[in-house]
């Protein structure tokens, strides 16, 4: 299902300006949260005496964005709006939901996983740029065959072939092969959902210190 930005409020979910702000908050850019893809170089950086963890400097993030591709995990509380939408998706579907921020300023790169399947449902919101999505019918999945879940060769046409513009969203249920192709600089936020329905959920309260 494609949701168009004129019909929902996600048109202003997240922007390059907000990403710029976040990447400059270096402790948020920890190496266990930020995944650098297609970066040809083995980047190196220094940690000073005050660093409490290995986090990536903003200058390296910028270089990866210009030449490669990155995504940031555990970002569901990075902004109030992202937290709000994660909360709505959790209430609607009943599963724990994260937010992954995907970004590149180099749209010529192919998706590193090609056509692939995931073991979680996913709502993807295009925030800036344009991304073409192809989605195929559900595949029968053999347990423990994860290596076969990526770069899948599909000889039939996709069930869905759409280009998302800022504010558009697509919902992809698990085990449906999908292929994302950037048509422009890309900034999108994916909301993967998984877990069992009685699991504990993230605390979604957005605190305001109104007395200050
Ligand atoms: Fe995926």
C-alpha cells in the first residue's frame, strides 16, 4: 500500500537539516548504531581522553554520505515526530518498533543487499529525494537460510513498482522480497517491527520540562 503525503502528516517527518544536527552530536553516532556501507576506505578516527565510547566524527559521516551509504539503528527516539510515529505503529500492529535512518548523497550506488527479504514488517517513509521500490509476493522461507535472503534473483515482475517522494510511505510485510533504488539523494526512515505481542515496549513518553 502506498500512502501519499497529501493524505497523511508524514510529509515533515525528518529532514536533511535534522540529520545534520544529529550527526554533529557525536556520541549519538556510536559504531554499534551507525552502519557504513559502500565506503571504499577503511575510515580511521581518533578518540580523545573524554570519549566514553567509539563514535564516528561528523566529518567521516559526511564523507560516507557523499561517497557511500549509511543507516543509523536505534533511532526511534532521535526526534519527537519519529518517536510519535513509532508509537503509532506499535499501537496499530502490537510489535516493538525501531526506526532506522537511511541516507545517501550518492544515488548511483546500487542497494548493497539487492532484492532481499527481512524477517520483520517494515513501514518506510521517504523524507527527502526519491526512491523506487519494487515489492514481490511473499516467499516461502526455509529457516536458517539467511544467506539466501539477499541478492535474490527474481524472474517475475514485481507486484508493486512505485517511486516514493517526500512524505510518501510504503508498508512491506515480512518475507516479501523488495528492492530499493535511489533516484535522487535519499533520506528515509524505516520502521521495522518485530517481537512477540506481550514483550515490553520502549518508553515512548516525550518529556517536556514546561516549568523551565
Ligand atoms: Fe529490507
